[in-house]
C-alpha cells in the first residue's frame, strides 16, 4: 500500500461511473455508491465500537 509510510494501512475505493452520459445510469451509479458508503461507514463504526469495548491491555 503506497500510504503505509504515513500510517494508512487500509483504504477502500468507491466509484461513480457513467458521468459522461448524465442519464439514468449515472443516477443509478450515484445511488449505488452512496449505499456502499453508508455500508462502509456502518462497518467502520461497528469496528470502532468493538475496539472501544475491548478491555484495556494488562501491563
């Protein structure tokens, strides 16, 4: 991963396609991308909740 050197170890790509047409295909692609973003955010929040709920390390 090209951004690992600055601490970014995970990335996701969500694309909007058919922008050159500007018709129903574009609208469907935007809707699909928005839905994918919503699902990704929900997953990230779930992961954060799991990390936050974990007991602190013993030390």
